[in-house]
């Protein structure tokens, strides 16, 4: 691929070398020498709580650690390990796990 010229002039050494590169080599140079500037805000899960109440208490008492904290619900549907743990914890209090 040659550089498009809008006017007539002689190629300098850099342009000659550039024009001799393959597309793969050009992509490789760009990938390795330019930093990416696009940024995305990613929400990082910080902790796990068994109840919403304990989650909100934690956020309230540790709000200085977080920027715009959010509570997030995750479930253990069809996760047999988590169901076993939940059942065990419920039975510790003499209760039964609801279905």
C-alpha cells in the first residue's frame, strides 16, 4: 500500500521504508508502539454478603473506601456447592432453606 500523494514531491527515506513494509508489519508497529487511550469504567466486585442488610451496612460503614458504591445481587441457582453451604448455614440456626 503506497501513501497517497496530494502533490508531487520526492519520497524521503522514512516514506520509502514505510512503503516497503507489509500491512502486517505496519499493524505490528502500531500495536507495539502506541498506547491505547480508550478507557472503560469497569465495576469491580469487592466483597460478598449473605444478606442485603449486611451489604448495606458494610457500604455505609466503609463508604470512604468506595467511589459511588453499588450493591449487586448474585444468585446460586443450580450451584450445588452453594446450595450445600446455604443449607448448612440455615440449619445452624435451626431453620430450613426455602425452595
